[in-house]
């Protein structure tokens, strides 16, 4: 069964230059990893969602042939080990897709069936949401005026365990990843928060994106910390 993972890596001071270099050198290495179907190394925004980068926190979104391929990479691969030796902390979530639509660089990476027997919708367990877009460059001022503040507000929404802005390129290729304690909490925000609904209306009305993707996941397990804590502590046994 395929598996998706999202890892957040917070680096120790003094490794900013090395980490920036990896944004160019790591993708070719990832393309050669056995059992890795899709991977994106992502930067993060200053303050969580800012247009300027946080040079000490990075993300890795990956889709694997199966859990064994993922476990082998995280246990043995030299690239991941290089990050680990420089990391102050890491956090990885194992994810199963519940719903996805749209494209990421022309691909549909999360278009595979997941085991629904213990789905978050049925169990009340945590869910994760990924939104990703390529922003038309002449639309970036409007995006950053309206969508970025709305994305930042997600971090304070009831039921949010973790929220962060990620991106492949500053300003024009942006993503938001959030983890919610339940599907009900996520749906309450998505359908009833006025700022969120207005931002979505403007997105459609003004055609800001040349490509976009939305995906919702069941969080199967997680391990590690972000800012010194496990954001999903107590929701299930860490895996």
C-alpha cells in the first residue's frame, strides 16, 4: 500500500548555507531513491507563513511505494542522515489520502486508494490538509494581501494542532500544511470562517493560480517534535 509522509526539519544554527544548497542538490538524489514515487523539498516562511524564508526550517513531502520503502529511507539514506546530523529536531507524519484534486507540477501524487477501515472521518482522529498553488506572478500582490494573512490565521483556529507555510520557491510557489485534531474541527473552519471563505472567493474570481492542488489526509501516526513539542501528543500512540 502506498504511503505519504510529511517531514519538518528544524536545523541547528550555522547550517543555513548548507540547507540552501540542498534545495538545488537534493532533488536529483531523491529521484534516485528506491520506492520513492514523488518528492518535494520545501522551504518554510518566516514566522510560519511570511513571504520571506525561514532559513532553519524545511519540509519534505514524499509519496512511497509502501511503508517499507519509507522506513528504509528514514533509517539509512545518506541524505536523510545528513539532515539528521544538522537538525535540532524533526517531525514526521504518516498520511493516508482521504480526498485530493488538482495537480502538482502536472502530477497527481496522492491519487491512490488508502485503507478506509480506520479513517479519520470515521474514528474522529486527526486529519491533515495540504493546499498548494503556483501563483501567477502578476497576481502575487493580491495573493499576499488576502490569502497569506488568512493562512496565518489558521494557526489560531480551534482544533488546529499544527499549521505552517511551505513552498518550493519564495512568493510564487506556495503551500499550506495544517493538522487538525478532528475532521469536524477542520470542516467548521473551512465552511464557517468568513476570512477563509472570502479568500477562496477571490481566488476563483480573480484566477490567481496557474496550477493548484488540495489534499486531505488521515494522519496515521507521527513521531518527533516541532518547537519542542509533539503537536499530536495524546491523540494516538506515536509511531
